[in-house]
């Protein structure tokens, strides 16, 4: 993902390429976290039955 963002941004905003790439990564992680938690809660439990 970093390469997808860094390449065009480095051409458009060369002074801010690293900042924009880092902020995009943080944004993607922030959005992905709740989705991953929801998905993990739907998985069956691996705990042994009581």
C-alpha cells in the first residue's frame, strides 16, 4: 500500500511525500482495525467446551 501512495504523492507533493504516506497508512490502519475486530468476533471460538 505504501508504494501505491508514495509514488504519485512524491511526484505531486515532493516536500510532503513521507508525511502523506505515513498519514495514509495511519488512516488505513484506523479504518481496518474495527473491521478486523468485527470479523474476528464472528469466528467460532477455539476454546474447549466446558
